[in-house]
C-alpha cells in the first residue's frame, strides 16, 4: 500500500522535486504545517526575512541573478497583502517566481474568517497566473503547473494559495513528470519567413539600430546578441532592464536609451531607418511620446516571446514571435548564408553621425567639486570591483546613476525594479543575489529614502552573515522627486526633504554590521576598497552627496526622444 502524505509534506516534496535550494518566507498560522515540514528536512533551505515584501523581493533577486525560479512562502491575510508589492514588481519585469500563500480553511473561505483575504482576486492583476487549491488531490499537479507557467514563455510570478485544511489532509503523492496544458502553449521558434523578411531589411539598412531589452537577459541570449552586433557592426543600445545584454565597454554600445539615456542612443534611436527591437516593449520611459517617435520614418523588426507585446504601443513592420535566443540563432544563420552584405559606406557615415552625437559627452559632471558627486561614487565602485560585482538598486536618481556609470559587460549582474519602480527593492534583492551567488561581491546602490523602506532586512543579513555592501547616496532628499519638483513644479519641494534621518552608521552597527560615513571626495575610493576588503562583513557606506545634483540627460514626460534636457 502506498504511503499517504499530508498536503504540507506534498508541498515540500514538490519543492524538492523542482530542485529548489532556497525559499524565502515568514511564518504565520495558515502555513504552520508547511513550516513544520520544512523544519523536518534539509534539502530546501528556508530564509527568514523580516517582512513579506522582502521575501518576494529576495526570491526575485535570486531568480534574476541565477536563471532559476525564485520561491517565496507567506501566510494568509496580511502576509499575502504585504507580498503583493513584491509580486507586482516581478510581474512588471517578467521574473519567474512561485509564491505559495496560506489560506483559511476551505469551509471558512468567504466568511470573513480571521486573517482571510481573497488572495486570488487581489493578486489576479499582477500575476501570470494564480491557483486556489481546494482539493488535496490537485496539490502536486498544481505546483508542477506553477513552476512550468512561471518559467516558460514570457516568465512571471505564479501564486499557489493553499487552505490550511488542505495542508493537513492526506493523499498518495505523485509528482507529474511533465505538464501539458491545452490553453497554454508558448511559441519558441520564430517564423522562418518573417526572419527572412528581417534579414532583407537588415541588409538594406543605411542607418540601422539594434534596440535590446530585458528579454535578452531572460532568455540567456546575450551571446547571440553579441554575435549579431559584432557580425553586422551595427550600433546597439540597451534598455534599463537589458543592461549587460551587450558588453557596455564595447564601442558599438551607445549606452542606455530612454528618459535618462545617452544623447547618442536616443538620437540614433530617433533617426535610424531600420530598427531591430529584441526582447523589448517600447515602454513609455524608452521612446517617450509615440507620436514624436513616428515623426521619423523607419522600418521596425520586433522579436519577442509575448505576442501581446508586439505592436502594443508602436506599430511594427516585421513581427517575429518566439524565444529571443532561438530567433537570434536562426537570424544569424540566415544572415551568414546570404551573399549580400551590409552597405558599409552608409554604415560608416552613420557611425560618423553617432560619434558626433557621442562627442557631446552627455554624462559629464563636475569632477573637481568640493562635495561628493554621486556619479563619482558609481565610477569608483566600478573601478574598485573591476566591473565584476552584482549590483542591485532601489529606485530614484541613484538607480539612474548606477545604470549610466557602472559598465555592465555581463548579463544578470544588474538587478533593479524597472517596470514598477519599487522603492525598498534593493536590499532584499541583494540578499537573494548573495544566496544565489555565494562568494561573489554584491553591492546595493540606494538612497536614504529607499533604504528605509525595507531596512529591517539588516536583521536578516546579520542572521545569515550576508556580506553585502550598501552604497547609500545620501543627498537628504527624495532625489528624483526633488528633481521633478525643481524642473516642473517651481522649486516647490513638497514633502521631498528628509529632515529626520537616522545616523546610518550607528543604525548599521546596532544590527551588528560595519558602518562608514564618507563626506569628502578624496575619501571615496579608499573607503570602497576598505569595505570590499571586509569580505565577510556587511558594510553600510553612507556617502554624503551633493544635494543639488540632477540626473542628465532627461526626456521630460510627454516629450520625444530627441527633446532631451542636457546638463
């Protein structure tokens, strides 16, 4: 006779079958049976965070930096509502997560029971899919589906809501070897005819541009993108989410584009005649006003795994639905098989124009200033780490400076909240990155406003001895809010001034970490070297930076890509 297992045991067995190494969570009444089973085994290691939002952010950072599915476990009611910000963050950036939530017993659902919320209803708008498991016999198959849906096609978070009584009931455990879902069959191979059309457009281009986004990272297509760009000799730009998809130190890279992109990237994007969009979605922060974007005529090739993203904001000429890596392999193959080559004379003239734009040096700043410039901190961070660190960030000016000044040559090294713009993401994401990459340098670039959103995770870092380096660019303002208020609200700094900040050094020390306060430009590099030399310590570095510094270039909201505000 086959042994029956409880729902809690089945949940843990499923995680083991999926090869889950870490699960990030916080216990509560509805998930105590699952926690009890986690306690009885040692294959899946649980990481106790201090807030459910941080659990999901940590799972998110783990997934982004490892190409594995991140897993979080939260209880019902406030546990799952606390997790929603993390779930929405992952959803906007297409990050593969499985979030397991507890629920009140099935007989109490809908009766306003203690710690009950409609988890499926609340999370429906910000998950790829969600499940409420009402029958013990459906549990194993549901978890298998969750991992499959989260990691295939366009990735995303999937939530599995498990009522407490289901975690107590028993049944025979059988974990499916595979999943077949009639309603979900993502396409991976691109249409060869469409790829042939793309080849013809590419070879006929006079002013080509390759625009690559987060889809390149998610599909591990950085090698294929690099081969394509170097074979063609075309200029390449990355979105905020695509940084590292093409080596930033290569001269063909013209920098990040968009609201705070480089002058040369934005101008080339606006004035190209053939645009190859790869794993990107023409976000409002990338192309600005679509009407302005179409003031210039161009032919657009768009490669994306998600058919709903194609022609969503911008009408394209050659849509190719499929996995970015698979499509690029076929595209490169077809290009190599053709006798024709690109128009080198036209390409040389195009590069001459781009170099003219590049000569504007749009990222220049005052390097002789008597106060610490935040850009310099990032440049020194790049120098000290040799460009080999994993960099997480929160959201704001510091995020943009990190994206502009840290040269990412490898994918999955830049971990930030792009779509949702979630303050508080940086530190818990860094925890997940550190668990996924033990022994690697991990730095969290943050600001004094963002870091306080999830600062309680300093306790988690202490418990698990995570040697993260926190780079706090402290200008005593909500920096990006202040910048917009300066530009567009008559210098009325409504509630953007942070006039009750803690002593971050003493705060870090109270958690058992090392704290440093750096106030002079000449001390920046030495302080960073000292911090990264402390390989087994978390170091909180509080850099007192110029309060008036703004992020340039900047495309104001509603304006076009070529309507940048420069320094």
